[in-house]
C-alpha cells in the first residue's frame, strides 16, 4: 500500500465552527488513506474534542502571535512547521491564515489548497477591505495554490474581486451525511419549535432572530438556539427583556437530535456562503425561514424560496408566523428540502470531489477541467 497523503491544515482557530466541522467530517470520511496535522494559530483546539477517534490526527503547537500586521516571526514559525511535518499538501482557511502564503514560497513550495468559507463582520462580498483585496490578489498568484469555494457567490468573488483564474477555483458545496439527519415527521398537535444552529457571533445576528420571533407574536411557539459564543449573554438578556420562550442549549456535538425537535429552521445572518447547518436542517426535513445571504436562495427547494427574504426582522417574523400556522406546508417544504439535500449535498459527493482534488495536487495535475471543478 502507498503511504497516506499527509495534509497540514492551518486554521486561525480550531474552535468548533463551520470550517472545523467540515474538516472533521471530511477527515473521518477520507479514512486511513490520509493523515492530518492541524495547527491552530490562536492555540484553541476545542474542535478536536468532537473528532472521531478513527481520524489519523496530530495537533501541532508552536508560538504564534496574531496581530493586525504580517509578522516575519510568524512566517518563520510556519516554515519550521512545514519543514518538520513534511506534508504533501498545505491546506489553509480564510484571511486569518494568509501568512501561510508567504511561508510556503520558493522552489520547495508545497501544493497549497486554500479555502474561503465566508466573511466576518469586517468583510462582505459587496464591501471588501481594499487592503485585503490587494493582498489576496498578490498572494493568490502563487503557482502552487488552488482554491475551494463552497458557494457560487464566493466563487464569483474569487474570480471577479481577487482575480483568480477560474481554472484554479473548485466549487465544492458542503455536504453532510443526509442519512444521519433524516427523521420522521413530528405530530402537529404541539407547540411549534422554531430553531437555529449557529455560533453566537455578531455576524450571525441572533439578535435579529430573537426580535423576529417576538414580532411574530406566536402564542403557541418556542425558540431554540443551538450554539455558543461571545454574544450569548446579551442575547439571553434580550430574550428575557422581550419575554419570549427561548431555550439556549449551548454548543452540541449531536446536532441531529436537536434538529429532530424543531418544526422550522431559521437563519438570520448578515453574511453566509453555504452554511452546513442549513444543509443539515434540510436533510432533517425542515422548512426554512432565512435571510437572503450567500447561496441560501439557491440551496433550498424552489417552493421554499418565498421564505428566504431581505435582512429585516419584521419580514422574518411574518414568514415564521405563516409557516407556524400551516402544518401541511411545513411538511411539504420539509420533504422537498430533504430530497434536494440528498440529491445535491450528500457527504459522499463532497468527499469524492475533495479526494480527487487532493490526489491531483499530489500528482501535479492541474484542475483545468471546469466541469470537474463545478462538480457537473
């Protein structure tokens, strides 16, 4: 047997979030033909607690100090990690890992796969930071670098804003094990549970979700918020002030069991790309009320699109009320969302595409076939 493909994954943080959850799912599915070294630039490895014990995983520690400027000392540490690990491929995620492009330069540069998963409150597709745009344009020219976009919106940003040639960008939607989330329908004679799964950060706008739930004025509904983060305390205070029935259950490893308790999945973010939590909710057979960000409108079934609306709490609340009062429509949309998730966002499809990309990079094969890149 040939040696496993060794991938060095560099995250700005390995706290549990969308990119980290995707990595854990992907690493488990790729199996023993791969091994993985993970470096978290902030020293936070909390996501490792959720890792399947079968994943060949090594956590790396080294002294990095993140600041507002590029650090030569950091770049030196990164080069040392590359030299020590001797990986086959370097995988980096988002702006927080941009210094790795400088560390991985020269004749001995590794094949480099870079992911952009979305934007925090300081970056949006329509309001890019000019300095970051310039830096990405320069560094993304690296001949050894290829790029992954989970959404069409982000693929367009790569090409039109950061000026990356389309042949170097692979559009690979996030996938989940749809079978693990499939569930039977809940009985209709109960209080409607509207829920979300999200890190409690500013850009997720859970405050908008709470406000929308209050504006919906539902006498027979409750709100469930699965996730944790720096915004939790003020959000709990907001829910208490508005006197709504909100359950903050914290971060959970077994998200599926909480989705089974929901009747409607809600997403209230200012910015998303191709959120894994939305795919999981669709696979669980839930109708969706969401803000129109990223690829959300493309992701849900056609019949669900009227419930994907502008960034407005009143509209979000109106949509909640309309679905809460119509059990038959909830079942219809949930079934259609589940069918679409199985057809387009299943884990096996995502894993096969990543496996092909990694193997071609190790073999020195260019991702020149646009049909392969888009998975069509």
